[in-house]
C-alpha cells in the first residue's frame, strides 16, 4: 500500500469513523502484519469495534511510534468473513477469512489474494505490551537483538535524553563468535554511530542495527529509544533466517511477578523446584539421578530487572534425549522475557543449552567430569532444549516453542507432556 504514508496525516483527523456505534461492544485490539508503507515497522495495531455486521475502528502504529492513526471500516458480511476498508485516498479494501489456531483468533487474506495480510488477537485476554511494541522480522529473532537507526544528534543530547542505565547497558555484535565477542556500553555504540570513523573502511565494533542485547532488556530499550525522539526507528533487529530459531516456554506472568515487579526470588524458586522434577523421571516413569552445579544468577541492569539463571546440569540421556546408555552434561541458561507473542497475563522463559558432552552410562550414578569426553552436535542440544521446555510447560500448564532449522520440536498446538 504505497499511498499510506503520504496521506496518513490528512486522514488521521477524519471524524466520520471516530465514534463508536451506539450499542457496540468495547474495541478489540489486534496486531496486524503485511501492510506496507504505513510505519517503519512490519506490524501495526488494529483497533476494531463490532456491531452486528458493522465494523469500525483505527489502524494505529506500534506503541511509541508517532505515526498518526488511520480510520478503518468494515462489513462482517458473513460469519467468518470480513471486508475491511482502510480509509485512505483512494480507499484500500481487503477481504479476510477467520480461523482459530495456536491460541489466537486470526483474520487472514484468502490464499487466492494478491496480498498477504493477517491480524490476530489472543482467544482469551489481550496482547502483552511487548506484542504491541515490538515487531519481529520475517527471518529475524524474537528476542536478544535490537536494531536502531538514529537521527542526527550530539552526544550531549543523548546524555540528556537517555537514562544512564540504558547508556551503560553492555551490548555486543549479534552473531559474533562467542570466543571473540566484545561487549561495550551502548553509549559507545551511539557515539560511533553519530560520529563514524573518518576511515571509510573502518567498521564499528557493534553495528547499531545489529546489537546483541541481554534477553529481558529489549522492550525497555525500544520503548525508551522511541520516546527519546533520537531515533528514526528502534525495534527487534533483522538477521539471517537462522535468527528465526527459537527456544522458550511460556507461563502465567504472576508466577514471576509480585506487586507489579519482577521477583528474582519467585523465578529462582520456580526453577529450583521444577528442574529436578523434569530431570528426575523419564517417559516411562523411571527415576534417574540428576545434578545441578555451579549456579550463576545475574540480574539484567535495566527494567524490569529480570534474572538470568545459568548452571551446569548432569542428567540421564533417556530423560533429555530419549536415548539409552549415556549421561549428559551441559550448560543451561534460563532467561525470562516478555515476548512478542505473549498475552498480557503471560511471560516467556528463553531456554539455551550449550556445550553438551556425554559419558557412557556404566552405573546408576553420575560419573565425574573427566568421563564426559564426547561433544554432541547442535541437533542433540536442540533435543535437550525441547525436553526442558516441554517439562516446564507440563509443570506450569503453559505452552512452548522450540524451533530449529524450520522444524518445530515443541509448539503450543501440541498436547505437551513430559
């Protein structure tokens, strides 16, 4: 829709569709994707009011973006079918078909349409703040990466408009070799972006459009940058399609929050109580020894100050990979985050499994570290990740998403059990 941006300001004052029809229900808030050239982002907010066949409302930018809204109107002419008009000049009419899957109500353009547009909302409840603020790219990550495009400014303006805790936040180049990764304060990234080196061949240590950031900091970072007026855009970053890999489980938000704030104690207690249950019993209900060692608990330095919990884990391969005859040892990191697909009452925990080694299972006891000599490939680490995500999902009655190279190992459509 190439005309949207050019006329958005004029039509934002259109009042013909502003009023809610008498007797209509309260507006429902959807996230819509597939509309081009309205804002710098790939998603927008669609607020609709339904009264019989009559539909009215507004197309709005993601939270924090200053693009004016556009009026919309529609005709729910048949159950499960909607014709929606975006009131531009000329108006844009799009037809949608309704479906329900993966915990959401979806309205999508038919497969025969020359456009691919979809809007959705949770079947129960509302979208989270992250869902209404952040937009993932088609092949980009849903967490852990932020991309920023700055407007011209001085560092004095930056220091005045951005909080010190954000400027001090340590970031690194996304996708960099972990052995060579360099973490620098976000302040330094901004400085290099606003005053690039005179040498044309020089590259910044951390490109502003491809920053790896602490999981749990993305929403605060994007909100703060958009509010500052210093950026053309701030959002989740774009990466190669490998960045679309994901591994997390989702639980009720109140498991980790107390009085509106993230509780480190509640999160750590949740993990400490659940992980031994997951690792101690296999799919045939047999009991196994497991061990957790070298725990490291680190709080993210910006709101909501979530907690990354990292540990070394020893467990039976029958539990972690459904393979008999081995003990597994690996590094496990659990990082809470408000994700782009969370409902308002949900919270995500990102699961990362690394450095998987195995030892031959000669006894019922876990051997010492020198017996763990063989490294396994990423596909085996993905299996362990899925087992842990499914285990926490089953214990907390939540849902999970573990995807590697396009293959779903755990998703919210499955009936999850340990």
